[in-house]
C-alpha cells in the first residue's frame, strides 16, 4: 500500500506544489496542487489601523451596553456626589429583559443612585428650553425613593413610603459655594438602619422643628402639601440628597423605566471647579485625588 506525500517541485508558478497520488491500476502519478495565494505582508500602518478599529468597536460596545462615563455639573446630590465628579455608570445591571443567575443583573431598588434622561417638567416649559436642561437629552443623577406602586409623601424632614418613614440619616449643612461641597453644621450619630445621608440647610431644619411646612414651595407639585403621590407602573420617584437644592420628582414627577441609563458606580476622577485654572500644573493640584475610586452609595 503506497502512502501519499507532499513534495516540493520546481515550477514556473511558485505557488504550485506537486503531490503523488495512486491510480486505480496501482501506479503513481504526480498531481499539481495549487497553493493558496499569500498576500503581501501587512504594513505597520495597517496593523495600527486595524488595532484602532477593533479598539473603537469594543469601546462603542462597552459604552452602549456595559458602562458609560458622566460628569456631575450640579449640586443636587451633595455631599454624596460633588460638583466636578466624573462617574462610571453601570448600564448592564439594569438591562431590560429577563435576568440570568450568573450575570450581575437585578431590578432597581429603593436607595439606588441612578442616572437617567431628564423627563421634562410640564410646570416649567421655559426652563426646559435651556441648553443644560433639555428633556430626554440631559442626564440627571438622583436617588430612588419610590418604586412602582408605592405611595410617597414628604412631610417636614421625613419622607414616608407607604405610610412608613424612610430610615435616612439627616445632616445639617450649609451651602458656602454652588460648586463646592456643603459645610457640615450638625451631624447626629447614625442609627443602624440609616443606609445613606441626606442634607438640609439650617434654616429649613429650624423651621421644621417649629412645625412649619418646609415643602410648601411653588416649585413642588408631587408628594407634598398633604397629598401623597402614587408611583405609576414602570416608573420611579427620585430625590436629590441635597434636599433643599434639588429639583426632582417633587417638582416634575416620575422617571419612566425606559429613561433609566444605569446605576452610578464610582468616581473615576474628580476636579475642584471652585479653584482657578491658570497653568497645566493646576490640573494636578485641583484634582481631588482622595475621591478617585470612591464608591457611590
């Protein structure tokens, strides 16, 4: 029994090579087999270009389905999130559709800090025409207070959900700069079930202690003035942690589920916008290095 082998054979076509096969009569014959053509070698520029294309595709995929970077321009979440914080948002955790046990997916919970598309304020259309407040375009970041079906009411310094007060840790703080952190005036000891901080101005705290309705604001239309708000299906009631400096669901209503982008994870960079910038060195001196890597909770 003969064995077929591959041998090189001089030819006018360098791509071709010969192989020896066996005829039915037992005799061997040479068969010329055409080799696959080999293209020209890749240039360095082509290799860099292909790598760049792959990197861009992976980055776009990640930004579309996994994470997104956002900057915080306002103080409505001070001091949990400060002006100048740059956050990474986990978009995958609240991905729509069925959840799988091995994947880090779950439903939105009370207390989550979410990033969402601003739904607009039907009570202030003039404000919504400003470039920094365009509905369905500008990103907002707030804390989830009410879930679908909940009844929410804000009375004094307390927020009631389904008739029960939320275990929020109240801190008295003063606003000294619109782009800087709040100055803490009074911080009472934290109780065991208080999972996050909320901040009120001293004058509002004093007024609430005297029995005045501190939520009787013309800007607020939901869950105030003795009128609880029922959260619709597939929607959420959200509020800022800086309670006296936040236009939130009290003002414009509820956040539909389809507008939720994801959950704020951590600060990857923070820049102090209260300090002047006069030289490249200020980039390093004005960066809040202590906030880099801070988890948002």
